[in-house]
């Protein structure tokens, strides 16, 4: 039995040495002090996750801007070609000849134009083109080589307007506008979700710090108890079974401490990843301050404005977009048509062997084109039915959001009220536990109680702090949740 006791004492010395070494290494490791507000600001403004959320909103803004500006600013382009040299030699009739001959012609062309395209909100388009054209041709005529130079300026105007169907550009513009509003509301929800994740991880680090301190105290208490029981066992005061039970409790405390240490690392790693820190960087958090509670006037305002809350507005835009798409799909099939109008004016001259002739041209055209599909195998009907079902689904989602929105806001306010009262009670419990710990420390220094009894008071104080932090985490997340329900 003495050999067992010696083995235990040796094991105890080894464990104490490892604990001291771990404490020294942890103390020397660089730690970064960070408040909860600073952590949230970093996550939203500097982390890759925050940039992704901002990027999604920027994409929606640029899509809407591109679709909208298309109706205000025309597209202008300059087109042309370098001089084209073309030689053609073939057996054919040419220039009033009575029979076919082998004829060789040479052309040198140059063409350039400036083009303006303007899309219309009605679905039509206006195209204006100004052309400059020059051709120099050489060919045989009546047995001599003739040189012909043509210069021409042409102005073309074209208007096209679809008939008997809704405007596709207007439909796309309204859809991208709704997409932008949905993206703005989604951004609020995504940032709220990110804030809650940061809060969970941040408070989690605080709680695991307390748990680790509690685990250290429990290990120390278990070792002290086991050391006392070892002496009692040697003196025959307790049985071997009681001594083994005490040893087992010591080992259980040490195993629990390893689990807490691992949990502390995981929580620190989780917070570091959310903030884009190096995962090995140690973060030292501080207990967050409790924000001012909602006043009765603020609560009433939140409840009364439930119809303008983010979930309802988002569902409303989704429904509006789906219904518009269904109406557009249904009305885009069947009899359709297009009205086209064009006008072309050309001014120029042709010079042949010193003789110049005006080459002025004018032309215009009006046309109505119609199309009536007769049969497509049912694909049109299926597309319309699918669009209608999507619209019905979005309407159900909208109605469900209306039914639940007010109840969720009321429930959140109630939870905040209860949580705030619980925090006040838990804060008093922490104060009582702190007073108890101070008394225990004084009695320990005065020799009235043992180290084990002091550690029990300390663990009680740490547990009270942990309970307070858990309720504080819920309160902060509920505040973030209710704030994300409104855009201002």
C-alpha cells in the first residue's frame, strides 16, 4: 500500500508540474484585448464575411443602375473599316457589251459610321446612324479603262415598338428594383445574423474562461481532498474503497479540465475566424455592458409599426416580383406584333472621267408585323402555370409573414423584459457570491476554514458569473434580432 501511495504522490507532483508549465506558457502568450463592440465592428466592416454581405448588396445596386440608366443615356458607338482593296475578274456581261467577256474590276472602299441606340421604357428602341462612304472603282468600258469615284453621306432613322404585349425592359427594370430592395433588407438580416454569431463566440470565450478557472479550482480541491484521504487511508481512518473513490474523483476533475481547455480553444478559434484573425491568436474579451432597455414608448412604436418590419417588406417585394413575372409570362404569349418605322436620307455625288453627277437618295417605310402561335406542344401553358404557382407560393409566404410578424415582435419584447429582470437578479446573485467569496478569503487567511472550503466559495462565485453571462448573451442577441426587424 505504501508503494501505491508513493506512486500517487509521484503522479501528483508530475501533474502539478505540468499545470505550472501550462500556466507559464499561457501567461507568456500574446493576447489581444477586444470589446464586444470592437469585435462586431471588425466583423461587419473589415472581415471577409462582412465584405461578402456588402458585395451582394453592391451587385444588386449595380444591376439596377445598369438597367435604369439604359433608358436615360443612349449607347453611342463609332464603327468603320480600313480601306478595302478588292479585285474581281470573271467572265460576264458588263457595261452594255453584247457578249460575255473576261472582265477585271478594281474597287477601293472606305466606310465609317456613328451609331446611337436608345432603349425605350415602352419596350421599343430608336436607332440613329450617320454613314460616310467612299468608293473608287476602276473597270473597262467601251474598250477604255474608266475610273469612277463615289462619295455618299447617309442618315438613317429607325423606330421599332412591340405591340400587344407588356414591355420587357419595364418588367426587367421593376424586377431589378425589387431585387435591390430585397437585397437591402437581406443585408440587414445577414448583418444581424453575423452580429449574433460574433456575440455567441465572444461570450463563449468569456464563459470558457470562467469554466477553465472553475475546472482549475475543482482539480485543486479534488487533489487536496485526495491528499487528505491518502493520509487518512494510511492511518486507517478510511477504507481503501473510499480512498480509490477519492482518487477517481480527482482524475474525473482533471479529465473535465482537459475538455474545458479544448472548448476554450474552439471558442477562441471560432471568434478568430469570424474576425479574420490568425486562429492561433489569443483573444482576451471583457464583460459587455448592458445597453439601455427599451422604453414603453419604444415598445409601443415597434409593435404598432409591425407592418413595416423587414420580414413583411421582404415578403411583399418577393410577392410583387413573382406576381409581375406571372402576369408578364401570361400576356407575352398569343397574338403579338411590331410596329416599325424607318427613314433614310443620302447625299453625295459620283464622278466619272471628269463628269460629276449628284447622287441624292431618300426613302421611308412603315410596317405592321403580326404573329399568332398556333401550337407549341403545351410548353407555353406549362410556363404560364409554373409562373402562376410561383406567384401563389409567394402570396402564401407573404400572408404567413403577416400573421407571424407581429407575434414575433411582441414575443421578442416580452423576452427582453424578462431577460432584463433576470439580469438584475443574476447581478445581485453575483454580488452576493462575491461577498461570500470575500468572507471566505478572510476566514481562510485567518485560519478559520480550509483551502477546500474557500475553493467551494470561489466556484460558487464563478458559476454565478457564468449564469449572468449566459443570460446577457441571450439579451444581446434578442436586442440585435429586434433591431434587425426595422430599417431605421
